[in-house]
C-alpha cells in the first residue's frame, strides 16, 4: 500500500515536472524581486558601486570609476558589475530598484541554471535545488542577491564555469564556456576568480580530461580567457596606465591576503563555519549532514558490490572541490567577509539535492533482490519520511528567509526623506548639497556617508560637499542643506533667512 501510493505520487510529480519546476522558479523570483527597493541602501560596497555607476553615466566614462566626481580606486574591481548597474539605471531610472535589479536577476539565473543542470540526476533534485536557493538566508539577506554590488554576478559566472566543467567529458566545447566564465568572473570580482582556476585545474587533472584536450581546444580556451581581459585592460590602460592594475595587485590581492589586519576584517580560521555553515539559524549544516550521509552510503554500496562507479566518484570529487577550495582558501587568508564563502552554497545545494533525489526515487529503482513486498514497503516508508523531511526542512528555512528578507526589509529615514524631498527636474536639483544629520559615526556629522551621498546623487543629481551647516552658510553658489529636525532647532537663528524647501517630522531641506 505504501509503495503503491508513493509510486503514484512520484509519477504524478514527474509527469507534471515542468509545472512544478516553473512554479519553483516563480517562487525564487518572488524571493529575489519582492520589496527589492524597500531595504535601505547599505553604506558598504552597494552605495559605492551605485555612486561609481551613476557617475560613469554623468561623466560619459564607462571604464574609470569616480566617487563624488574624484577618481576612485577604493573597490579596485574591474568594470562588469558597474556596467550592470548602469544598465539597470538606464532601464528602470535612477533609483534603488535599478541599482539592485541585475543582482536579483543574476541570482535567479544562477538558481534556474543549477536546477536545470540537476535534472541530469533526477527531476526531484532539480526542484529541490530551487527550494534550497529560496531557503538561502545569508546571500538573500546580505551582500548578494538583493544588493547592488558585484557578488551576485560573480556567483552566476562562478556557477556557470563549474557546471560547464562537469560537462567537458560530454562536450569538449564546454571548455570554452569555462574560460569565458572565468574571464567574466575576474572582470566582476577580480582575484576571487582564482578559485575557479584552482578547482578546474585539480578536477580536470584528476579526471585526466586535462590531457585529452587538443591544441585547438587549448587555443580556444586561452582565447576565451584572455580576450575579454585584454580588451578591458587595454581600455583601462588608456586612462591611467598601469596604476589601477598595480593597485589591484598591491592592495586587493597582497594586502587583503597578507598577515596584517587589513581594514579590520581579521577573524579566526573557523569564521565561515561559525557564522554561516555551522550556524543553527540556517539550512546549511543540515545539508552538509545529508551530503556526508549520502557520500558514506554511496561508498559503502560500492565497497559491498566491489564495483567502483568512476563517473560518480569523479563528480563527487568535483562537488567536494567546489565546496572545499573556496571554503578553505578564504578561511586561510587574513581578511574575511561573510560573502566570500557564498559560492560554496551552490555545490552544497547540488550535492544535497542529488542525495535526496536518489533517496526519493528508491521505490522506483529497487534492485531485483528487493522486490519482496515487505522490503518494498519499508523502502517506501523511508521515502515517505524523506519526502516529508525535505518539505518540512525547506519550508521552515524558506519561511525564516521570507521573514528576514522580505517582511524584515526596512527603509532608512534619511534616505526616504531625500527621495521624497526632490525630483530630478526640481528647480533646486543639481545644486551643491550639504548635510547636518546623524550618520554612522557621530564625530562625522557634517560629512556624507556613502549611502547618503548615493541617494543625494540619484534622486537630486546633487554635488555633495562636506562642511555641514557652516559650509552651507559660507557657500556663495546655489546650494541646499539637509538637516535633522533636532539640528535645525539648534541652528534656527543662523538659518532664519534660508528657504524651507521641504520638511517632515524628522528632517528639513533648506535652500540659500
């Protein structure tokens, strides 16, 4: 009875697989795009990337980055992620949605491509992967899928490179895809792309595919790698010679991987396990357990049968390398940031989905020696329990992610005020702008935080100046001043002759 009912449910799922796959894609799209512009703009890479991209448009220079219209080499990343934000602004206008759109789309495409790839193992694995992408709390909530910076595009290119790597045995032309995706990953996230090269080299060496490539394939691979890199570097070189490349090597590579506590991001070796993969609030440690049990069961079965499945062993090693090399590599370097380990989540999702997909299909693929009714019922009971566990586990963490990412999205009072207070065609748009409002560091009142400057530029096309109220009072050119209500009360007499352009209960906008 258990086996018959389970088989009927499984066949129904497989018959209407594309409906379930499409529904899962729509749910993932919901997680990517719902309330995308509600969360306040972060003052880290997101605001900086937004300013750089906006000023590329204003300057008409799409290769050199500026911040507040001064040459900026703070991020030291090549240009692909900036171009994506530029395109977002061009399509959706100057706003937070345009800033983040292509990051959300890149994460959605990563999930869809991974789900389609998992179909080679089972249809169940294909849909499970998409569920895990929806339950992926860390990247959805911080610095990836819903943030306007480089990491989501980098994850997409990283993932496509790895998926192509697994298909080289079937189609040698996939080596060109690997090369191109590595090149695009480098042009998005710089030296982080080195992890792709290490994984690919070790995997192709062990599987001996490295020695089967012909001269023409090597030539195509090298062309795919270096063609985009040479184009970008030549364009950049025309602006400032070797300066940017030298800074990429000295600061972005050597300083951040060296022994010093560069930028205050030095943490112990266990940082990524403690904050991400072993943390009880996230799904990852359960998926690691599934992968370990699945690998152990597979090895035990091969030992029992005294027959090694070479392809399964090689692909299992590939997933292990895909997870371990970035995990260990970024754990070893001194500077650690949570988003460095995000590429490790994709092989974890794939590995767990493959194991669970196999477990869910056991009643359909019972060996000849297990056709007895009693054993069939036991296996079907195990499959029912596994299916229930998959649904509960994924739904639980999807709900937590929904509460954190979508229901928990909160705006920032100052950023919302700037958006409300000015239109790009307002009479006072485009002026010099000063600010006297609390920011990230109390001692920096009178200066523009990165996220403050970003919203001032995209909503009002302002040219931001430091100096606060004093600077505004000395300004001879047309200017505006953003103040918190408390600061305005303190300086009301000094500002009595200034025009109130806009105000609410928290902030005031003045013009001279």
